[in-house]
């Protein structure tokens, strides 16, 4: 059904912030962060934007796919942290790589890349696009309260990208949204209107950690079961699982509840932290470049995040 992957790529900024550095800023420790979250260090921007990350990841994906920018029919970028409302991240990438196709952004928080991928599938299935560049790019460091130890230890910056084309490797998918801001919220800048009298909230990540954890484990397990069954496969048929890299304990719990061996879950959270919509494509690109992912293998992609939202798909690589 619909697509196959031609290539993948990713980019993270050079600056790494270690747990020991954070312990000098807030009341935390390397031991606490590693046990609770599983992050050893995270990459943060010192001068680059989310569009810069997306551009470098896109170039890497195009090189991996062995196609030129002129061959693209569509670019879709998922982000919650674009440095400009206009132009879009996708539009900026389109201009910088020299593509001539339509380009637009979508936002479904940490599930955004899989929402964008499913959107690409729709365009390809309808025959209105053949080659689509799908990107997840985030500069989350600008949305973090660096005095809040419950959130500043989790997140990082970066981008991942994939080039997909027509094929028969997209076996099943599911998308989910339950609107509300009770569990996760990132307020936007309220603006400077002299007429607006509403509440002004700081534009930082708010997250109820316990509720997020319960939602995440439940959705990973249920979504993976659903797409596997929908594809006519069993959980034992899965060769690799690439989930949103939010918390190592979430991945551990999901592995146990699904009965899928932990070694089948690709994990890079220790190096990059939670990069929101960039998380799944970065992990997929790393898995692909590692040589562990072979053509014909079955891969499940799964994500969850603010919105609340979740998404999963099962693909034949």
C-alpha cells in the first residue's frame, strides 16, 4: 500500500549539555536523570533554528535516497518550534535545497512526524505526488523553562527526515487525538493586542509527568497491537520497533506488556533526549545508517505526545 522509503537522514546541533552541567543549574543529578528518564546528554542550539536543522536533515535524506531536490513533488515538515510563523519550516527547506514543489508544516506535537508521513501516503495514493520529503524538526530548547528540573532534563533539539515514494511497504496505520491541555500544554506568545484581556501564560512546556507516562504506555501498546493486527501480522513478526524517545521507562514497560523483546526496540534517548516530532525520524535514520535494518524487514513506528495525540504505522522496509 502506497509507499516505500528511499532514504533517511538526521541532524543534531554540536552543543551537548550533560547531566552534570544541568546539576549545576537545577537541583538534580546524573543518577536521578538516568534512572527516571534515561537521558545522559542532549543537543541544544547555540545559533541554529529549527529550519536549519530541517535543511541539514533533508540534505542527508536526499543523499541517502540518491535523488535530487528537483525530483521532489511535496515537502511536509512536522514541528512545534518553528522560529517563524511564516515562512514555514517546509517552505524554508524547499527554497534552500532548490526544490520546486509545494511545501507545508503540520503540528501534532511529538506524534507530528507520523501524522506527516500518513499525509504523504494520502498524496502518493491519490497520484498527486510521487516523491515526498517528510521532516520532523524541533528547537525545543527555546520552549523549556531551564529552572524547572522536571522538564529541562528531558528535551533536546534536532531534526530527522525521510524520502518516500510509491510502493507497497506501508501496511497499516492509526492516528489518534484527544484534545485538551490538562496533561501537556505549551502556551504560545499571547501577543501585543491592546484589546486582548485574557490570561497570559509563559510559553514553556507544562507536563503532568505521571499522566503523560500512563497515556504513553497505554497508547504505544494499544496502537502497536492495532496496526499489527490490521496488517494481518503477529507481534512476533516485528523485526524492529522505533518509538518516540521520551522516557526509557516507557519503552521498557511497553516492551514487557507487548511481549516484544527489548532488543528489538531501537533506543537513542541517552544521546539526544526527547526531540518531539524529530524523535522518530532521528531514531529511524540512525537505525537505517547502523546497518541493522535490512530490506524486507518489518518495522513498527510509534509516537505519542501533546494534543493529546498518538500515531503508529507498520511498514515493510
